[in-house]
C-alpha cells in the first residue's frame, strides 16, 4: 500500500516526540535548549505536512522552552508536569493526524493557552531552597534582558523601549525582601535603575559609558544567579560593589552634563577616531584602544560562536545567519567609531556576505559559516597585531579569505597564495600556529570536520607559499 505524506509525517513526528520525552526525563532542565530545538523541528515537520494545529502546538512548546532557557519561566515540578502533559497531548494529536479530527484545532488552542500561561508564583522566603532557585532564575532572566537591551541600544542609542522593559523587570525584584542586601546584586539593580531614570530625565543618548555599566551589572547578576540556582550562598562574584558604584557615579555625571551635540561633530574628515574622550571607557578598560580591543574581541567571540551554530544546525541556519550579520555590523560600527576604518570595511563586507547568503539553500550557509573561520581568525590577528604592518597583513588575509568564502566552490577562482604577502619564515610560523589551533579545535569538537579541512587547506597553502619563495623552492 502506497504511503501518504501524512504517514511519513506521523512516523517523523513520533520520532521527534520520542526524543523529546527521552530528553525531558533524562536531562530535565539541562536539556531545555535541546527540547527547544526538537520542538522547532517538530513544528517545521507539521507545517510541511499541512498539519497546522500540530504545528502551532509545537510552536507553543518551543516558545515555552525558549522562555525557560532565557530565565523568563522557572523550572519546577509544576513546569515538568506541564511539559509531560503537553508531549502526551501532542502525541495523541499526531496519532489522530491521519483521521478526521474536527477538534484538533480546539485541542491545540487549549494546549497553547496552558503552555503560554506562566504558572510560577514566588515561593515563601521560608522555603529557602525553592526561594533561592526562584530568585536565581529571576536574576538570570534580568541579566538576559540586559544583554538584549545592550544589543538594541548599541544600534539605536535613543531607543527608550529597552530601558522601560528593564525598569519593569527591576522594580518587582527590588521589592523582594533581602534582595538589596545580596553582595553586588543590590548595587547593580540600584545603579541600573538610577541611571535609566537619569537618562530619561535629561533626554540623554545612551553612550559607551552607560553600556559599560550595564555590562558589569549583567555580569554581577549572572554570577549571583549561578550561585543561587546551584543552591549555594550568593558570593560577591567577579564584579565588586565599589566598581559598580564608581561606574554609576560617572554615568550620572555624564548624563547630567550632556548637552546637544550636532551630528556633524561625530564625524572626522581625516579618518581619526570619532570618539576623542570617553572617561567611562577609559575607566573600565584603561584606554580607548583597550576598550576597543575588549569590545571588538567580544564581537568576534560572538561571531565565531554563531558561525559554529550555523554550521552545526542547518534547520536554524537562516535565523542564526541574521544574528551573525548583525554582529558583523556591530563590529563595523565599533571599528569606525574608534578609528579602525579598514577593519570596519572588512566587517561590513563580511556582514553583507552573510546577508546575501540568507536566501541561499541551508548547505550554502553552512559552507559560508565554515569558510568564515579563516576571516574571523584574520580579524583577531588584526586586533592582536602590534604594528601597522602586522595589521595590514591581517587585513589582506581577511579580505583574501572573505573572497573565497563569498562564492560557492564551483564559482571560486583560485587566489594566489602570494597575495597573502607572507615571508617564507612568517608562513611557516603561521602554519605551526594553525597546527596547534587544529589540534585544540579537534579536541574540543571532533565532529567539526569542515573546520578541520579549512584549517588544513590554509596550512598546506602556507607551506607551498613558503617553499615557492625560498631558495629551495626556486
């Protein structure tokens, strides 16, 4: 008997549900991100099979898992039971997919209502274990919200919505008994709230110094949240109270003194940095250049993580690619602002390459992600370089590798390795560095064959180049 599309869907959906149940029972909260990914895959499978009700139910399950991962929902016995019941309900819906079932839509809506309704309430302070876990999850959720706000404010410093959301999240937390006495947490919450209110009062633009404070506050909250969720006593963490207080005072002074700045004042004609003075940046990092290095390294770390995720998860390649393109745009803005226009140009081209690839098949995005490892490595070399010659060489390597990454293999033109401008000695030194990087990469992730091949190709290219330019090779 010929199998129908629905038959194939039921088989595939059942496999997804089996894996979801296994993950839920064996890993619990630790497997929440895997539950989110499997739910997304189930949703896509249902949509392909025109099973809209099941697709929407799986989407609600995916959203709930995402909220738990971000700290917006709390993991407890009630949530575990909710997930078990949801999987059982979706399984029954899948088993009914091949038969007339007029109530599928109403069943899906009822399940969506249950999954989307937070059942969490603050446990009593006397129930110390549950209360600590609740508070830790709330702090972790706020830290996640601060991170999202920073990303928005870097792109649009006058956007007030992220600041309003943070205030709505902070105020209930500060009302919980004992929160203000927790090391680092009380000062962090008070500092962020006070600075946001001052920004609103003075109609100030969010500047680099404010973002430094927000980042340090986020780190303080994450440190304490990790202790509380583990059931340990909250420690001072890596961020000292005095550091938060100093950053807050400087941020308040900056907001109070800020006047209207004409946009033409932000741009220089000679390519010099657009920021000539930033006391908060210098306070936090020691100098403007150190601050740029810190920020650019963070952007490249994010880009490398997203590149790896895009390479390993074809189902989400487009969504991850959008975040990767945005990260490159962030890097470009930071580079131009702090006087590294050439680095900004390569970052802009990298973001444009990812954006252009978003309409390509997932395999093409994965190939692009694999190739970008060399480009990102070259941009790191630019940041680490101690002189202009080293930076120029790193940029040329980045541009050459980006040219390769921009086109599919069948469209690539062979780039002469001489264009990398390595001396024979430098080429061999770089090849030895890559050998070490390759070993560390394979030790960390033995399955990342694409990256290993990419690095090996560069190693052999460097050796060939060294031989061709040495007396022996001639």
